[in-house]
C-alpha cells in the first residue's frame, strides 16, 4: 500500500526577495529549498513515517553505519517549469528503477516506485515557488536529490536494520557555470580507477563519487576540469568521468559511447541520447572504446566532436584531452560542437515543454 505523507512542519526560510535573488542566479548545489521529505525504514516495520518537514540537519548517531561503511545511494533529477506554469520531471521511472538497482547492490531496502514518485510530488508541491521560471530561456530548474542511507547505530559490518530515505531540492543553473556549453578540459587518470569489475560502479552510491575525487584533483592540478577514468583491469578502455558519461561523434555519422560493462553508471541522459541520436540521422553504437582510439581518431581527423552528459551537466562539449606526456586540443582541430548543441537543445526543448514529447518521457509533478 502506498505511503501517506504528513506535513509535520511548514517553513519559510527565505523571503520572496531572497528566493528571487537565488533563482535569478542559482549556480549548482549551493542553495536549498524550505522543506525536505523523509521516510524511515526498519527491518520490523518496513517503510513508515513518511513526512515533509522544514529543511534542516539530521540528528545522526556518531555510530550510524553510513558514516563508517558508506552504505548510501542517491539519484539526481530535475523539475522543469513549463511556459504555462506547470512543473514536470523527466523519465522519473528510469530513476526509480535505477535507485532500486542501486539499493540491491548496496544491500539497502527497495523503496516502491510509487512512493519514490510521490516523494518527488511532495517536495515539488510544497516548494513550488522554488522551481525557477525558465521562460526567458535561462534553462534553470529545481534539482531533486533523493537519497537513502544506513542510519542504524551499529559498528558491525552487515546491512543496516535502520535506514532513512530523504529528498532535498536545490535550484540549479549550469553545472559548469556560464551558459552550460562552455567546453571542458579532461585529464586521463591512469593512477586512479573509479570502479572495478564486480564492484559498485553501476550503482549510484556516494563511494563511487568519493573514489573519483583524487583523479579529479589530479586533473585540476593539470589545469583540467574533470578526469576520464579507464577500466581498472587493463587501463585501456574509456569508462566515464565519474559524474558524467561520454559520447564520441565521428565525421561518418557514428555516435559512440562506452558500453555498460557493470563498472559504468547507466545515465538516464545517456540512454535518452542513444534514442534521440537516431532521429538526428546518427548511428549510435555502444561498445568498448580504447583510449588509443580517441588519440588516433583525433590525429587522423575522424572525430567531429566529443561531449559529456548527465542530468546535472545536460550535454557539455569536451574541448581538450590531456594526459601525462601529451594532449589533443579539439578546438584547434576545428570542432564546432554542432551535434552536442543540437542534442542539448532537443533534450532541453522536450524537458521545458517547447517540443512535443513523442516518447512519453515527461511526467507532471
Ligand atoms: C547528476 O548528473 O545528477 C549527478 O548525479 C552527477 C553529479 C555530477 C551532480
């Protein structure tokens, strides 16, 4: 039976003027709405106490298992305001299904899809004033962050018998700042891998992101924005960026992305692009891509463009690849980002209700 949510506390943390100031220039991940959703789970009662309360800190026992063994998962989604004022989200069933897969991998309980979807409706309904008006073409949205963690105070290593699910929301502009299409520079991380065979790479769990940070720091030290991770066994094949998937567009019309080997996150934007690419006359391929192929194809002038994608970053062109001892500057090769820009606007037009949603991807919240 579906959970009943109770609004236990109403809050008004920001004045209208303060909220408008944030919405005019939200950045990414810095500001949070007035409320949060919370649902508790324990091994005896299952899911219970579904509530909507004021946004605020959790009271967490220092022995809470998540703080020690990182039993945690999350999702990233967005709520978009359409021109008529209605608020929509993109393919939430795909996020609900991935959240359930992540839960299984991390030995957490599965939250039923209807409760996951209702939790999104609850936060967006109470905090709807925080969904930016994107009518001026600003492409701002309300980023939704559902997450679940082991809240049981217990230091033995076993799946927690007490778990907390929550949703917070954060008004969002471009992940990398600017207009969102500024090309990023990538660093090939060879010292660090993000995930290994049989590990948690396909789950959206905090540990994967933590393990990507040392590679990212290495990238930043080489004046790059993000690191590209290779497979951990052979250090040969391209996997992902840690928080984004990668696509390679060849001049002959192929659009290639690393196949899902169990160590890569199955991005909702990634799978949507694989579908949209066909409408644009491109031939999508999912396969293993040796890092050498990137370098060779760049040298032979076969690559038209490369881009990264994800819910937060949408579609972001890759301007340069650097590694220990070399680099490829795609700007110098004359990449124009025409396909990345086209795919980005096709996706955004569907999400903001400016184009017909022929695949039934949008859900009204
Ligand atoms: C997202 O794209 O929603 C993510 O969860 C990745 C993170 C870089 C924000």
